[in-house]
């Protein structure tokens, strides 16, 4: 998936649309990446970051010299390692992230980025 300018905010917006589509179409799937959802709550509890502007802004502000998009996927991995799973009936993958996110792209650290 192409993400304009590799901006994490754009990925968050895409995922927000995905979450809304799940609700609109009555798909019974737990989605962890909605604003104010379990992933954001975990970030707040883990790091004390404010979630008032969403998880994308929190990660971007606290990424330091690391690419925020890479940091996001590292944090999703950690979130899942901590026992948080998507527990869905649909086809979402990492922490409720659709399998198509990043399909066909490679990164030195993540083959699914």
C-alpha cells in the first residue's frame, strides 16, 4: 500500500475509514486502531503519551530520529507481543490492521511494511 509521503497521519486516516466501514457494514470484527481504541490506550499506559490528537500524532511527536511509520509497526508488534490480538472473525492481520496494509512493500526490518 502506498502512503502519501510516508505520513503516519495518512495511515491513521485510512485505518479510521476501515473501522467505520466495519461498523457500517455490520462486520463482527474487533478493531484496535480506532481513535481512542485499545492500541491508543495501550500507548498511553505504556509511555504516558497524550492521545488527544490520536496515536499517529503521539508516535510522530515521540519518534525522535526514527521513521514514525517504522516505529508504528514496531509498536504494533510490541502491542501484539503483550497479548493484544485482533480477535476477529474477518481477515484483519496485525492488531486489526488489514492484511493489505503494506502488501508488496519491503523494509529492512519488516517484510510486511
